[in-house]
């Protein structure tokens, strides 16, 4: 059964892609201004603030007739500063931002679980969230109905996409099952492959970066060459990466299955 978006507000979903895209742009939340008491300029200024809440009790503490409380959970630690700056420049109502990230109290897994639980069981306690891109059910799964689309925010999606020249695969990754964009990256990271030149010469007879790039499948957009290179290295007594974590951040699949055993794909 589809979940109806609340008429009082929309929830914005943010994602973090750990291979190509790191996180998505912060978007203005639609808020309910009715019911906010009129205050003089000095009081309004004092009520515009941000707080870093270390526990759920503070985050869920709503103020009925005071500033609008914005609750946000994020695995991207810079979003708090970005949201603060955006709010100061664009929000014309009293607000208080409760921002929780994975820097001290929570882990990325905690942020995912807390966000998921709040969306399903207490959606009014969560306004914005930023989760890793491998948590696909937030974008094109059962939790995608909670996210506000770009069009609902009044954004001219087609015109902006054409002007931005964003690759189609990024657009697809940020679209819900109905094909509506609900997330796009705001930050990109670069992955590199470092190797010992002596080992490359021993195994492949060359240490030329342009040739090694071809051997490991750089730019091929698949893993076949990389896997073949790994097998070749193994025949010579070497491993292509130090451990599973070096592939975990690029493979988008967990090394463990739901029963705690090693994922069959990883065994292969």
C-alpha cells in the first residue's frame, strides 16, 4: 500500500554515493507557517539557531507555538553547516535545527536504522535525512514514498537537468519508481588504483599506468577485466586488493548475507 505524503510537510531524502557521488544537495523543506506566533524582530533572530542533538529525546522535542523544529539525521557531516547557511539566507520564519550525524554518538548504520524507523512509525519526527546510496530502498524501494520530488518543490527539472548536463545514470539512481527525481549529488569523490611497479613488471611485463589501466579495466564500466587481473595476480602469489573493504566501497553489495555468512557473490 502506498504511503501518503503528509499535507503538513514533505520529507526530503538525501543519499550518499560512496563510489561516484558522495551526497546529495540539501533542499528546502516545505513547512507549515500557520500557527507560528508573531514575534518582534529581536525574538525572531534569537530563535533562528542550530543544535547538534546527541540523542533522540532532544530531536523529538517539538515546540507547538514556538519556532519550527527541523529534525535531521545524516551520515554526511558537512550538511549541518550547509543547511545552517541556507536557512539563514532563505527561511523567513522562526526555526530551530536539531542535527544528528555519525561523528560521535551514531554510526552510519544507526542513521539508516533510525531514519527508516522514524519514516515508518513516526514520520512527523523526521524532516530531512541523508543516508548512503547503497540503502536503495530509500530511493526506489518501500521508503521512496516519503520523499518529496523535485517537481513538488517547484523546480523546473527538465530545464535544470539540461543546463547541468548530468549523466543519465546519476539521474536514474536518484529517481523513485515513478521516474521522478528525489535525490541528486552535490559532492563527488575520486577513486584511484595504486600498485607496486615491481609487481606489475613481474606479472604483466610493464608498469606503464596507461597499460595497467587497460589491464584492470579502467573505463570499461564492468568488472570483468578487474577480475581477470585479480586471477592473474593470484597465480603469481599476489592479491589485487589488501582486503574486502577495498571492494566493499565500490561493489555496492554487502560482504555478508542476511544469515551472517559470507555473501556468495563475494565468495565467487
